[in-house]
């Protein structure tokens, strides 16, 4: 972890500073500022490399650069315009902007990386970072498949890295309060959860033709482990999330937020549902292949049922009332539930007031962040289970311990996908 003043110069470590100060002391007395040894010391500033700097990745970069405890020292993107704009915004020289994330990971002066690529690159890039000794902040949905989620969670544990999934609603006070009210019995016994996700916010033309790859865009590297397909504008950047080869539609986009909160409130962070039924509508023409309408019913081993439909937020229903949470909103019936105080001897959930700060704090403490790799994997799994149930259009039984469908080889084949050579781990 190095000096926040790092932009174009080589970072100065605490050891190097002290070594230089000792040499200078031979000639004259040195007054060492207290900041050298305090919380803002050069050795306490986390250096960040940003992999994927379009859209959310650019936002993450600004968040890390705006934090006094971290500094972005390198950026990477397969789109030249994205990486050049990001590099200029971060005050970096051309040598600190990379097309291939593997070149960024080879730098030994980077403590952690932000991964904000399309979803099909999340796990390969994150595992490569973990094996390179970096801590990782990876955007949601964490995974493209269930199997690779298990692979990632195991690798994070094996290498002892700090890992934060970008499901930032867990760092929102309204979500923590709502879930604490539920787990402490303020609505009685929980029996039903209702989760709403939005519909597709992009429209695809019914027919399309291949287009030339734009100059400065490494399309083969963008595809990476996904099957080769001809280039089209609507295949890349934001629209990738509506193509099953790269993402899971709004089921994984918004589901990774609201289903994650349902998992939290149901105290299911290390498990998942045991039965799933789904009905979905899928495009019959055009590039987009993810569900345009989703209805999924989940059943957990504790008897709680969860219904996913169009809408937003997460609602918990119990024998004595209900609690609804969404961004900036918490409602309950009876309303007196909201003024209930969680006592010192009751269950208090992990408190994080800022998702980025929580990650940086955990890099220093080596504790688990609020949405670690296991949590991110389990929440993403719920999203994938819904998509698989809709595609197969039949009831499915799931073993959350073995992470396999029971007696259904076809469904089990859908928990993983082969990776295109040479982009295999």
C-alpha cells in the first residue's frame, strides 16, 4: 500500500521513505511528520488497478480515487476510448493504461483491483487477480454460472484474499434495518418473501447484420471465454446483459441486488432454496436472448417461499406483519415495527455504511467484507436457479449443500459452461 500522491511517479513506500530519511540525517536533522506513521501513512494507502472502466467501472474508479485511503494507479479496458478517458481522468500516464488485464496484474505495486467487466469475465479476471496476490472488488452479478461461483469462492479462501462483491445494498442502512427487524422476529415468523425486478430497459431490433469492429476495440479479448460471434454494437457494452452468453438479463442484474437482500433477511447466506418453479418469456428474434418477463417461485428448507415478479425491492411477510425495503425506502405494517429497537442481546447484522470503505478497511484488517465471495456466489446462484427454471419450464429440486440439482442431469449441465480457448484458467 503506497502513497496517495502517486500519479505518474514511482510510489514511495514507508520503508523507502525511512531509508531516505536516514541517509539525509547524516547531513542534517530531519523532522518526520506524524502522518508518516498514522492512518494516512504511505504504507497504509491502498493502490488500486481498475479492470473495466466503462459505466460502472468508471464510477468505481472515481469512488476509489475520492477516498483518502486509496488511489488508482492503473486502468485497463479493451476499448481504447474507455481506457484513455479513464487514464486521463485519474491523472495517469500512458504506461499505466492497459488493454489486457493480465499486464496490469503483473505489476507488483498494486494491492487490489476493481473488476467491472461484462459478467462473463468476472470470475476469470477475479481468479487471475487472486492468484496474482491481489484483493478484489468485483461488480455484481458475481458470476455467469453456478459452478464458476463455487470455483471463485474456493480460490479466494485458498489464497486468503479479501473479496467484496458489488451488491452495495448491503451497505445501505435501510436494508440492514429491515433485515434486522425480520431476523429478530418483529414481523413474527417469516413465511413469504416477494422480490421485484424491472423489465429490460433496452430494445433490440428483430433482425441484425454483422458490423465491422470499431477501431481501438479488441473484440476477441472482449469475447474472451465466451463463444465466438460476429460483432454488433448491441452485443457489447451495456447491452451485453441481455444476451445469455454474457449475462442473465434483469434476473441477474437487479436480482443480484434484491434477491441478495432476501437471502440476508432469510439468514441464507451460506445456503439457498431447495425447490424452484419458473415461467419466463424469451425473445424469438434479434440478438437479445434473456427473459423479458420473469415469474419464479422459490421454496427454502425452512418453509419460507419467495416469489419473484415485476417490480422492485424486497418484501418480507410474517405472521404478525410485513417489512418492505428498497433504495432509500423502508415501510412496514404495523408501522410501529419501524420504531422497534434491536436490543443488545438480539441479532445485529454486519454493519457497513459504505461499500468501498468497508472493502478498504478489510484489506487492512484482513477480515471478510460484508458481501464476500461466498455471499456473492450464493446470491448469484439464486438468480441462475431462476433462469434455469424458466428455460426448462418445469419444477426443479436443488441441493444447496452439494450445489447440484437432484435427479436432473439436464439441469446440472446448465450449472456450467465451457470456456473458449485460449481463455481458460
